[in-house]
């Protein structure tokens, strides 16, 4: 079976993931790579339905219920989109994945990391990312960018300053624990400079068409 490559982008609010994913996907496609661009929560019709529940209404979920909903969406996404793409040799570039649950529901909302790792083991299994790019910047800069762009902030963007600081610490701790998988990218400079750092990391870590 041909196995594709699985790249995830992570970071706090407004870190520039969508912007950088679009650029990376363009470059990879220009080099002849089949790329599936996707996102979480979401990425399949049933997972997008769960995304609406999570982002656009405040149902006052318990942190564990919230994590279970993210994992329900992830289970659907893996089955419908990610695993079939990897199995046919495509590259999957995904905006957020399990590290977001670890950072937001774990470091941010205080859910036990061991519980999240048990869910990850059950749902994600061996479909782990080959490379995770963590776009790092001060939360106030990211939130400023995100709210400058949209009419209304979503539920997570409205959380407290300390919540967003815990997220940043969480993502950096995740990177420190898995340096062979994660690359931390300084996301504060302009788009072009960040894109160069992203592509350098993809080339160095994954090679293949990215090295051509
Ligand atoms: N969530 C998700 C959990 O709590 N648990 C989970 O398990 C998962 C999977 C998803 C929310 O769900 C939470 C996390 C999130 O809160 P979302 O709408 O998908 O919500 O939100 P985000 O993933 O945070 O995405 P955003 O669209 O808000 O931010 P991006 O994609 O990181 O940033 P981007 O590229 O849209 O850029 C934001 C603005 O900044 C500008 C862009 O033009 C844009 O206007 N910009 C820059 N400006 C200056 N310099 C640069 N280098 C710039 N790069 C981009």
C-alpha cells in the first residue's frame, strides 16, 4: 500500500494557519503532489455538523464532553477523509488535529492529559502526523489578527487572556515533548518570512517532492 504524508498545523487563535496552509498546498501541488487540504473540527460532512455544535453556540459543555465531541468529529474525519487519502499516497495537510485538543481542552480547560492521550490512542491509533508545524506568537497578536478579520468572535476566541496564555505554553510544551514530530515556527513576522520557515521545515523533515 502507498502511504502518503500527514502534516498538521497548530497554534493559538489567528496564528496564520489558514494563510500558511494555502501557500504550502499551492507549492506542493505545483510539484505534482496530490494534496488533500482539510481542517478540524470538521473535514467531513458529519464532522462539520459537530463543528457547528462546538463553535457557534455555547451549550455549557463539561470539558470532558467537549473533548469527546472533538474526538467524535476526529473519528469521522479520519475514516471519511484522512485515512483514505493517505492510503492512496496523497499528502494530507490539516488545520489543527489532536494537539489542539491537548492544548485547548487539556492545558486551556484543565482536562487531564492522560485522559486525552487515552482517547487519542483509541481514535487516532497509528494515524499520527509525520510533521506538526506549531505557529507560535503572542496571544494578543493572534487575537488581534483574528478579530480584525471577522465580524464576530467564536466561542474559543472569547475566552480569557489567561486561557490564551495557557494555550501558548501548552503548544510549546507539546513541541518540547515530541521534537522529532514538531517544528515551532515564529509566526510573528510577515507572511512571506513565515512561509519560508514553514517550507524549510517541510523540506528538512519530509524531503521527497518538497526537496526538489
Ligand atoms: N479547537 C479545535 C479545540 O478547542 N479543540 C480541538 O481539538 C480542535 C481541533 C477552531 C476552534 O476550535 C478549537 C480551536 C479553535 O478555537 P477555527 O475557526 O478553525 O476554530 O479557528 P482557528 O483554527 O483558530 O483559525 P483562525 O482562522 O482564527 O486563524 P488562523 O487560520 O490561524 O489564521 P489566518 O491564516 O486565518 O490569519 C488570521 C488573520 O491574520 C492575517 C490573515 O490575513 C488573517 O486576516 N495574517 C497575518 N497578518 C500579519 N502577518 C502575518 N504573518 C499573517 N498571517 C496571517
